[in-house]
């Protein structure tokens, strides 16, 4: 199975020391999928650990003209 190439360039910023019990970070990424135009993705993550770890994520990706995965994505775990 041949999968299309996806080139990425991004920047991640931690606002709180990840060695502590709380983490807050953001991500900004540009994607260049093979055969499509570029796409911008921006997201954030918060993680708290007070005996039980809880993670929440939220991201937005700009649209492609001929294909559109969900523009807004979210997730979480504990």
C-alpha cells in the first residue's frame, strides 16, 4: 500500500514546566500533503496530574479545497 507523503513544519510551546503536575502547551503546524495545497493546524493541550492524570486537547485545521477532514477536533483521556 502506497500512502501519500505528508511534509510538516511546526512549533510547539510549553507554557508550564512539563515536569510539574500541570502542563499547558500549544502547537502551530503547516502541512503539505502530496497532491494537495498547504494546510494550517493550530491546537492546544492541558494536562493535570493530582493522583489521576487528565488530558484535554483541542485543535483547528484549515480547509482543503477538494477534501475536508473535520476542521475542529477534540479529545481527552485519564
